C-alpha cells in the first residue's frame, strides 16, 4: 500500500475514534480538524482556585508609540447554584487589539473564537487617566452532559477605576475582585497598567493601590500599638510599685 494511502486510512481511523474531529479533504490530501461546534475549543471551568498566569499586553498608536501597557493575571469566577468555578486566562492564547484616541482608548483581550474576552475602556482627563468601564465574558464548556452552552458576561462601570497621574502607572499586587454580574466576577492579580503615555515602553512610577498600602502600613501600625501598650504597662507597673513604697514609709 503506498505511503499516502496508509496516511489517509490512518486519519480516517483517528477521525472515527476521536470525538470532536471531522474530515476536510482536497485533491491532494485528507486531514482531520477539530469540530468547533461541539465546544471542545471552549474554556474549561475548574472547581478549585489557582493563581492565574501573568501576561503583559500592549497597544500602540499608528506611529508605533505605545499607548497602553498592562501586566496582569485574570481569573473568571463563575457562580452556579452557590458553587464557584474558576477559569484562568492563558496569556499565550490571548489576542490583544483595540484603539487609541487622544482622550479615549480601549484595550481588548480575547481568545480565538471569542471564547473569552476582557476589555479595558480608558479615559484621559487633564493630568490623569483611569478606566471608566471594564467588560468581561467567558463561554465555557458545559459542566454536564446534555447541558446547554452558556456565555457569562458582565461589566463594571466606575468614575475613576485604576486611576493614576499622566506618566505614572497604577499598580496593585493584591487581588482586585470585580463583580461584573450576579453569576460572574473577575479577579485581577497582580495588576499594573498605564495609558496614553508609556515613554520608552517602560512603566512610570507606581501609584500604590489601597489594598497594598494597607498591607504595608497595617503591620507598622500594629507594631506601634503593641509597643505603646507595653510602655504603658511598664510605666503603670513602676508607678504602682513606687506608690506602694511610699505607703510603707
């Protein structure tokens, strides 16, 4: 049997035993491709939570100058019947796109076939930039046989989300959990973003988020309180001891 015939019969055999594959033919060859209609290309929800991979995404102006730079890990949290399911966005599968205008910009992160998406809507106002709207959607594989496909989507609209001065970046190592709808939340950890001006493609000085500030300052405050209490206890002990000494005289 010629080598080409053996290859063709092998592909036919694989297509017969592997679900989600169909054949596409031409005059020169026969090959198998995934069947996208069966949901095999959709994200898979997981029952347990792990930290998402971190990716860096950029958006350039027509001249090549960077307009937006964002470094983040993104996790979709889907709530079904009071149980949480998780999907982490894989940076290696993300396609970034968008546009940059003088006072507005949109950074769009999507998977192929729009199986998941995440969009940041930026606005520039005087000497600051911020995110006015964040939209997200995910179309995972059904969790059970016979269950219908469903897309979970939502948005967060905010006056000044992730705000920073022009030329600076907003940074947050702590998790930002954004409730986009009753069935889906978005967890961003970590997050660093800068828009409209990214000189040399490098982030400017960080504007620290409140959660990071609290983590850094709270131990210092608690330490100062503990030291203060110890000093008060020591002074109280000395005063009481001295008073007893006078009473004995």
